[in-house]
C-alpha cells in the first residue's frame, strides 16, 4: 500500500519545486511528515495548455532532475515525474502562453481547440517524442502520463474531426465523408456500424500515441516505470476505454483513474467516484500492480474538502480494492504550506489501518450487486433524436443507481464475484446478446427503461413482463401483501414524478407465475396495475422489474426493506451483507475466494448518528474484529456462537455522522 504526493510547478523560478526558496519550504514540509510519504511525483506544468516550447521545457527538466537527486538524498525512495500535458486538457491561458504550432484538435461541430493538439499529426508526434525524451533524461523512477490522452473535453466536446483524422477514417473504411456528413451519420440510428468503427479509431489513436511514449521513455532508460492516468467511464466511453490494449502499449505498471470529487459540497459524489475507480481494476493486464486512487482537491484550497471527508474517501477506495492513494491536495502556487499540517497528521494516523486492510484483502474480490456499464457502451448504444454527442444523462447515466448504496445495498462495479446485477436505463445496449443472456440466467433488478430495451431485443420473455402503460404525473406506488414486503403491505410511496420528469409504468405480466410486489395507484385511488414485479424465468434467473422511478426517493423504511429483500431474493440469499435498520449506511465489502474472510467498511452517509443496529455478514469465518486506526485488530466475538442459518449477526453500537467502522471477519489463528 503506497501513499504518493503530487507536487505542482510552473515556469522556471516560479513555484514549489522550481523556485529554490519554495523547494526548501516544500522539503521542510515533506520531511516533517515523512512517515506518510512513500512516493513523490513532480508535475511538469502548472497550466493545462498542451504546448510547451522545448527549449524552455529542457531547462525545466534540468531543474527537475536536480530536485529528484535532492529528494532521494533526503531519504525519499521513490521520486518521479507527472507529465501533466501530452496533447492538452482544456482551453486555459491560450492567449498568454505560446500558441499551438501543430494541428489542433477539431470537434464534431467544427470547433477548434485552443489548447490541445491532434495526436495523429506528424508534427505533434515528433514534438511529443522529444518532450518525453527530455523527461526521461531527468532520470525519474517513474513517469505518470496524465489523463488528457482521451478524445473528449479538450476545449471541444468530442474529437477529433480534423482533415487528417477524417481522411484516415475514410481510407480505412472505403468512404469519402466530409466532417459534416460523417457527424450527421454518426448521429443517426442508421450509423451504428460507423459509430463502432469511429470508436475503434479513437482506441487506435490512443494506443499508437502510448506506444510512441513507451518507446521514447524506454529508449532512454528501460528501468523507468510508466503509469497511466485515465478518465473513469461513467461520463462517456466515447474514447473506447480499452485499457488492456492501452496499458500494454505503454508497458505500464501503474494505473490511476481520474474522476471529479473536488469538494465536500456534495459528499455523496464520493460513492460513485470510488466505485467507478474500482471498476477499472477488472480491465487491467496482470502487469499493472500499482493501482492508485487519486485524492483530488483541485484547485487545492484547503477548506474545500474537510479532513474527515478526505479520510472517509480514501478509506472507501482502499475498501474497494485500490492499493494506494495519490494525494493531489497540496497548494501548488507559491506560499506557505501551513494549512496542510493537520491533513498530513490525519493521514499519518489512519495509515496503519489502510496498510492492514490492504495486507489482508489484497487478493479478495469485491462483493455485492454488479452495476453494469460496458466499455463498449457508446460504441454500441442506440441513438435517438441525434444524441450521440452527449455526455451521460438520463437513460445514459449510470450514476443514478448509486442511491442503492445509500440505503445499504452492497454494490460492486466488477462482474467477477458479483451475486446479482443492477441494469438501468440503456446500459443493456453496450452488451452482446450472449452477455445479456448470461445476466438473465442470474439475478437482476432493473428499471422500466432497461426492460423496454430488453423487450426490443427480443429478450422480454425472460423478464416476465412488458410495459402496458406509462404515466408522467398523478401516480404513486402501493406495496402489496407479497411476502417480500414483510410488514409493509398497503404502504405507499409518492416520488412526485411530475416534479422530476420521471415516469410511472404499469407492467403487463406474461404468465401467472409473475409476483406483484407493488401496484401503481392514481391520485383518485384507482389501482392501475402492477409496477414492481418478480419473476423466475426458464433460464433459472430471478428478475425484478421496478416500473416506478426505480432509483429516486427510495429512502424510507418500507421501500428500503422491500428493495433489500428483493435484492436478497434475486441473489438467492447470497447478498453478502444486510443492515437491519433504516439507517443511511453504505457497505463496501471484499471477500476471500473461499468466502472464509472479508473486509467490511460501514460508512454512515448521514449527518445523524446511527445508534445501534445489527449487520448480517455471510462468510464462513471464525472470529470478528474491528480494525482500529492504529492498525490493531480489536477482537469482538467468536462467530460460531452468533451464526444462524449460515449468517453471522454483529451488533454495531453507533457510527457518527460521516464516519465509519472497519470490520475484519476471518481466521483467529492468523490475527489473534
């Protein structure tokens, strides 16, 4: 488990590790907190503008080489360089810094980037090869390639539609499109095959650039480790997201997912970021062993993110399977670092717990319901109303299902080891028919949009229902007497769909074996028909369909209990953890392959204390411990004395607001 700190810079003589005075200040700060600094990464730029004149950059690299020598002489064992700009990020200071001398990236709408260069232009390739050669000559232990190597958000939304890129596409596919003709076809229902080919060109563009970077770096020094930062997939997969090909091209041994969670104004965003970062683990080649979570406080103003949220976020990342933290949290401009001593103290205090979590659970698998998102999603999804050039919204938004975490449903973003599946919106469109049938052989909870997609694909019979009618206002959900609802029969839930442009659907059962867990009722009290159904199909799968605003306004005891029971039902009783109280506690759980051990983080995402509650954990363990901040294991109980029908029940005393407890259920002989 590794703690890395990313240190910013600017032009020669200006800030942090370039100015001698600022570097001395940085050294003093880092040496005071040496116990929690395993690795240091020095940035090459302060700005996000892609072009840096090579003569100036050469001078900067000479300074960085000197700083690396000093840091290593002071006892910091691993010191490397973070190349912030390869092709360029966003339009920033383009009218102050040197203008792009090579072909800029062109957007689908013809907009021209002021900051980013087309990675396929020959002038750029020569330039970037020399830039990475200069970085390698600074003799770092490693080089991080930052996340501007993507085909979106470079001051233009979707790239690259310059003449060379369109010519390359036309030549490969025997076509003769202009930019406007190509974009129009990509944005139509009939353009499905073209979209797959265009995304494949994006993959190849990135793969080729990464191969050039690897050749350049290792041509100077084959011992330099290379790492790739890459955006997470939940906002678009337009670039292709073929991490196995990209990381092999780069010969990378390090990976760092990106993702924005910059302040604690919206603390629940950390759930989706942590889980989406975890998603990439399953797509990495085995050579990548250093998988760091980026703690990002951009633009690094101390009060934007509290120490408490910072520690919670990092702990959740480690509980989800990442084995390091890259802190991008320190002030980059010149000036005092005194604001950050308390942050470093908090990191130092919790580090022993992170180390023991990683030691115990490094080879464990994430457990829970699989949140489906294919890396092929944007290549394969259907296009309605010309919406291909859009980021994830509506049915294309995976983030909305993370409300399940808030009510205690364990979610995993890795398919292997999952006990069931969550299928939302148009996520099914990213998968093949064989992949979807495999899902339908297991347990699925889905919304009405996913059902509609499956019916259109001819898979509706495996779900047991179709959509009979849709309502956009004046309806609510009423829980039935089905056994899955326990004591809540007759209770109602009104999600006020007219306020949120949502839908309520009546579902039409295909046979008498369909169970009805809830009905749609209008404001006059008329029962309109089933809206939440359960069905065991001919493949052996258990399918739950929620037709009434499946992921919103589910935060009450009746709905929470219903969803918890339904999720356990679709998993055939294998839901790995259940929290038996209406509290806003999110579980992150990793389980050993033989299911005799687990690490469980219980995070209170409320501003209220939880009070006491029972948690049910399904592992065949001997003992249960709480992991303390100092890394010690506090023995709590012998599990054999608290096991009922294969379930271990543990009583949690209390969890404070936005705090957590860490549980290890495992072997007494190993950790007594």
